[in-house]
């Protein structure tokens, strides 16, 4: 992984984590936490979309959308764990 790929991964993760935090009010974890949630969410979203056979295309917007969906799923699961 080169430096440009790492920077893009962090920016997509930050955007997706921030967007997921805005959609699920009260579930934001600050900039660093949102980046981590977004990056983990991108892996979850990519895996989920592959399992469902859905392709989002190969742009930055598609990557952010997939990562945001994964991050929302992750935030939902974290919310379930926190309740118990």
C-alpha cells in the first residue's frame, strides 16, 4: 500500500464515519473515532455488498456510500452491545 492509497483510505473513512455519525445522531466518536469507524465500515460494507452480489461502481462516491452503509451497520451493532 503506497502513501496515496493510505491517504485516500483515511479520507474515505473519515467522510463515511462522519456521515454515519450524522445519520445516527449521538453516535459520533470524534474525528479519530469516525475515521476508524469509517475504515472498519468500508470493510464491512464491501464484504456485505459482495455477499449480496451488488456492485456500486468504482468511484470515490461509491466507496464512501459503501463505507457509510458498513459504518451504519457497525454503529448499530455497537449500540446493541452498549444496551446490554
